[in-house]
C-alpha cells in the first residue's frame, strides 16, 4: 500500500535536481487540480554532457540507468535520474486480493465462503459460488479506463497454467453462472468486512453473472477496485482437480503484477451406492384368471456424492434373445415382457416404479416408461434402459419396484424365472 506518495516523490526530485543543476537540464511535466497534486516524469530524454581531458569523461542522462567504469588508462562516470523512480510512472495493475463468496445474497449481503486469499476446497459441480477480486494501481500514474475479464487454468501452479477465458456456456470446465441475487454490470461497493483496502480510495467495479467482460474502469495511482464474478464448475470439471483464476485486460493482455491467484479444488472421485431390499421376489402361482403381483416389492435405495447426478438403469435376461419370464425345461416357453396394460388370460409381464419421500438431496425423476400404476407396466428389455435419474447429489433416495404378470390358458405349466439387473452410475 502506498503512503504519502506525493511528499516522497517530491523530495527525491528536488534533491536530484539540486545535485545536478550545474551540469544538466531535466524536462519534467507537472499536473495539478483543485483536488489533487501529482508529479509526473516527462519523456525519457537523452541529456548528454561531455567533458574530456584526454581520458576523462562525465555523462549525464535523464530516465536511464546510471552506470560507470574505470580502468588504469580510462575513467568514465555516467549518472542519471534514478531509473526505479522513473519506471514507476507507468501503471502497475496488481491482482492483490481475492475471496470466495456464497451465492446467498446481494452484492452487499452475501456471506463469505472462505477467508481472504484462501482457496475454496472440495467444491461440488454445478454449485454457484462467487469470486471477488481486488485490483489496485500500485504505481504513481493515473492510468486510463481498462476492461477486465476472468480466466481459469487447470493447474496447481498458478503462475505456469494454461489459461482460457471462462465462457457463459457449459463447454469448458467453468462457466459464468446467472445468479438470481445479482444484476450483471451493476456496481460493486467497498464491502466490509471483505477484502483488505490496499490503496487510498475505492472506485466502483462491477458484478458479472451473464458475461465475462467488464466495462472500462479507471483506476488511478490512489485507487483500487473490486470485481465479482458468479461461477460454477460444470460437468466437464475434473474430479479432485485444482484450478487457478486470474483477471486479464479486455484484449487478453496480462495485468502488470499478480500478487495472488484465486484457487479452488473440485470434490474428489464420485461415490455412488445402490442397494436392494431383497435379491429375489416370487409370483408363487400364476393364474390365467387374474393379474399377479410378485412379493415382496423391491426397494432400491440410492446415494451419490461428488457427482452431477446419477442414472439408474435396468436390463433383463429373459431367454437371452427376448425379455420375459422364461421356462427353460421342455417345452420351453417365454412370457414376453412389453409395455402393456395387463389383463387376465393374456400373456404379459413388466414392472412399475414409484418414489418415496425418504432421503435427502436431489429428487429422483422416474422414466415415464416405468412410472405406471394399476395394471399398466413398462416392458423390460435385454439392453440397458433408464429407470430413473437425478441432476445432483442425493442421499438414501428410494424407488419402490413392483413386478406384475398375467398368463393365458395355453401357458405350459412349470417353473418360470427371470434375472433383472439394476445399475447406478454417475451422470
């Protein structure tokens, strides 16, 4: 943070000017207004004075490094305005602080997800978080209006990452996410407590939730600003992956200094569990005079963490070629499974599915094929068919599955069986 900049720079210039006044002329520019006073360096001038006495020279230059050398036969002295001082009359846009926020309030009221300059750990995909940067002009010159945009890199070494712009689409690992709590392009305020003020005066930045690029923001030598983005990790993000974030200028050029980089990690490998209340169910005796329901019903319990949701699918063995209840001893016979409204005296077989209110997290959405009641059933297939799905993590959600069948009078007597497999996988 710069303190008493005017007085320090002024005293340095006066002392140098007085020391060299007898041998050089320095071209300086001075600017002042009713509200501030600044000293600005002029153009880099080639101010050269030479005095020789066979082998002695004295050279002075403005705005250039001062060097000198001597040998047994030759002595030269080069002097100039201190270069470190002159170089500070260019901008130094410094990404100086960051902080993660929860998407639970407005630009002023949202809570903080982490401390200042602290990585966000184990973030679940498709969860909106907000990232706030502080940019300070740490040099001694005004600077013009600058547009900013955000980039990310999949890396744990932020200074060496391969950065790309964060889009508004889901095509990459991160996305600009529309927040119901923000209005894109609205002004930021100096939220307190929030980020440490690293310069004298705050100037309004912007919040961004439907676009990457800010409008031009003027940050003078006494100013800092704060810019906040609404983000989420998409399904393309790597489980357990490490990510770094930075702001760049609107044309893609880097800021002058990156004091810190924002960081986040994605939750680890997906963990999914599916359990059945029983591994068998029985129709007992099938009669052509009624539609039968096996006993017991099967409860499928599903949990998923570190995912973008879960798919639950079902497939059937039947007689290998076709799905259904199969009698493998002669005379072989298949009560084929198909989408149908079962009726007494007609071959048919299938399942129904229904959810309960048990568990927490995302809701399981049933496939319309199996979301049936009464004597309506969804036909099983020998290929994988979706039974249900969710769009986010869930814990102990339940599906109740009923198996129903009907037979004709011509069905051969004997033992019929079938094998049904239920599979759970991450989205």
